[in-house]
C-alpha cells in the first residue's frame, strides 16, 4: 500500500532536512522519547491534524499541517539559537523541489517558543507548517496539484 | 525544654556528617562537605538532570546565583565537575543550591 500524500510530505521534509542544517543527522519523525545530549541541536517532525475540503465530485483539497520542533541548548541565548536553526530549516523546506512537487503553498503559519532549565537550559521552538494538496477522493496517495 | 533552633542545628549537623557524599569548592576556597544529588528530569522532551548541593546554611552564606563551584564526588564516580549556581533555596537551617553544568 502506498503512503498517503501527508506521509510523503513528512518523509520528504525529513529527508531534505537531514544533514542540511546545524542539527545535522539529528532529524526525527514523531519522536516520543526524550532526546539525549548528543541529539541536540535536533529536529522532530510531527504530523498535525489535517482537514479536507471537497471540490466538486472529483477532487478534494487537503490542508496538510505539520510541526517542526527545534531543540537547542544554549544557556545564554536559546531563543536566538532556536531562531537561527528555524531559519535554516525554513530555507531548506522552502527551496526543496521535491517537497514543492507534492503540494502548494508551503508556509510557516506560526511559532511557539518554550524554554526550561535544569542542569542546562533547553529551548524548544515549534514551527507550524501548512501545505495544500489536491487529490482524488478515492486516492489519498497521489497529489494532482 | 530545649531551644528548637539549637536542636535543629544539631540535627542538621548530624545529618550532614552522616549523609555527606561530596565536597564543593568555591573558587580557591576550602572544600565544603555536603549532599549532592542529580535526579533525572525530562524537560521539554529532552533528557536532563537536576543537580543540587545541600549543606548547612551558615556554610553557604554569601553564595549567590552565578557562583562557580567544583563538585568532587569520588564515591559516586564523579570528580571535580564544574557547575554554576542558578538558584539558592534556604530553609530550616539548610541551604539547597540548584546547579547548572558549567
């Protein structure tokens, strides 16, 4: 069974980000376990709730949402470090031709910064991303955008 | 009836004497005995620890946020790890320092 277009988008985003930002190979998909020291800076891509809107009888527009969690540890300027990593991520995603071929209108719709302190300061910036994809109602695996 | 403060002070001193598992050295000062702990803590989805050093309050007078110290816990297999103080919490004659890796 082929993967859905949503899964294809997330897989492509993860592949495009691997080795192309300061996070290097620390790129994860839906990771539920805690990150270790050597996995920071790191990125975690999470599928978010998506909606579908019928277009006539033969088309559906999917509003694909996903989050990119950026993890940094910087005792002094974690917000600046997280922002720098996000700008690298945004540049990669915005310029990836394979990702663009899967849908339209990739955009970052917002960010959510969080910081906390223990034996070091951890910063987490969650960037919310949105894409639109047109599909046939009977086939969620193929974009017809 | 014995003075409560005096009892508390004696109890604190006895506890520290029996439970101390490390020494802390501030700058070039003398090593100070105390209780070190670094309980596991997950913050924002990241593995971390919450290191603390506890000693009799009078021994830690003047210690402020940002102070640098080395913890020597040979019995725990950890020697002279550098930390900075990021929170000072005093209660009942003891002071707990919350530490951050330097």
